[in-house]
């Protein structure tokens, strides 16, 4: 995984609540291996017609939003089933940050394990971001994980909270296995002391 430190990027505004994991990645793709290009399946049924052509009215098919690396969503984004595939689809597409007033609990856990930063901000702040990015789609949102801040150009800086362990993993581009391996010297020292 690549580290998440600072990011200034275009955003994808999702202006409806309760977008569930089946909308993020339809169930028919769940049998695919992790090596599959899950970014191709992101919002598949919302983005494409049955013949494979793009739905021109879907936000991700708009020119400024195609390269979005940040999702700004209404409440309860990624609710529903526990599929890790929803995180894979966002990550493989290029999304590195999801900002919302609330998220599916299991989604948040899966995101942290797969290099996707999730940020909770008050409803009014998120609504303002969605409105600003919808009105001016070329606006870039700035995220600073070290400082734990989010801002729009010429706007207020909003601080967010994050679990220190998750922050460490994201800043260092580690998953849980990678973190364990980074502690191998300490583990071996403990084993020698314990066995001794």
C-alpha cells in the first residue's frame, strides 16, 4: 500500500445518504480474486448501462470527477454488508480518502486495513463541501493526515480525529501484517526473554 500523508485532489461529491456497499460494488463481482481490477467495478450499475455504455448523468462520469481521489459523501456511506470489496473498488479506482458525517462501521475497519483514510466531519461541514465541489468541480480538497486537517481553498480548516494505530499504518503504508513484520526485532527479543 502507498502511504497517506498529504493529499490535495479533486473530489467526488455523493449527495445522497445511505449509499450501501452493493451500490459501491455489486454482489456479482464478489467472487473475483483480489488481483482483479476492482476499480472497474466501482459503482458499476450506477455508472454503466446494460450494454456497457456510460450513463452520462452519473457524477463519476463527469469530466472533473473522473480523476477524483477524495469522496465526500452524505451520512451512512458504505452501509450494508461487510464486503471488503467496496474498499478495494474505491482504492483500485484511485480514491485515497472518504469524508462523511458517518460511515458503515465495518467499512471503516476494512478501509483502515487497506490504505483508505476515512474522515468523519460534522454534517454541516460535509454538506458545505459537497455543495462547494458540486458548484465548482475543479476545487481541490486538501487533506493532511499528520496534522489531521481537511480544508477547501480559502476555506476554514477542519480538524478530524483518528485512532493513533490507524494513523500510523496509513502514514507508513502498512497493513496489519506489515506492521507486525516491522516489529520483528521486538518480537524476537521478547521470545528470547520469555523462553530464557
